[in-house]
């Protein structure tokens, strides 16, 4: 009974087109050089849904729409800078997968380098540091360790009983 219902539901879905493959955006541009430029620009822009994926690699419908917008702008003859400006004006600098190397963003670029250099300095100082001197034994005529510590002396006496 269950398999019959499942088969009926699957057949109804196929007939109504619910399982048909969805189109992933508009058709690529006829000029392969322009389409390559669209893909290159798409790799520079972040998908708002996937967070860490470019719009060229994202399967999200919003990314497909953004890539279609890039195609339209390329077809209109806009330069790469104008297209990047178009998206940064609408979404802010966040839309760029690679932050610009200016202002406060220098921390993003130089921070990891500074941490690696600082770590290397700390490690090299630890390696070059001479080992600590061995603990010195008491002088031959000086007090014994048992005489210095009365608690240890009492424990040893208890153990001897």
C-alpha cells in the first residue's frame, strides 16, 4: 500500500513538472571572451546567501540573479571597475570576496603576516635561550635537606617505625 502511494506521488510530481531541472539563470553570452569576463567578475563578488562563496560558484537563486546582472552590464559595455562599483554601491564593500588594500583593511592583510613573524621571533628566542643551570647541591659542610624541613623529618621517622 505504501509503495503504491509513493509511486503515485512520484508519477504525479513528474507529470506536473515539479521535478524538472531548473534553469540556472540566463543563457551565457554569445561571445566567449565576454562570458569569460563575466565569470572572472563573478569570482570577485560574494554570494549574499552562501557567505563565503562567489556568485559564479554559488547555486543560490540570488547569486544567479546577480550573475545575470553582471552579464547585462558586460553586454552594455561597462568596464570591470564600473561593474564592481555598481555592486559595492548597492551591497557595500562586504560584497567583495577580496577586501581592498586600503585604510583599516590593511589589518586584514598584514595581521596574519605580523602574527607569523611575531611567533617566529618568540620561537627563535626560546631556542636560543641557554638552559637553566642545574640545581645546586648543598655545600658539604652545610645543613642536610632533612634538617631544613621538619615535616619531612617527621614523615621519615614515621616510616621507620
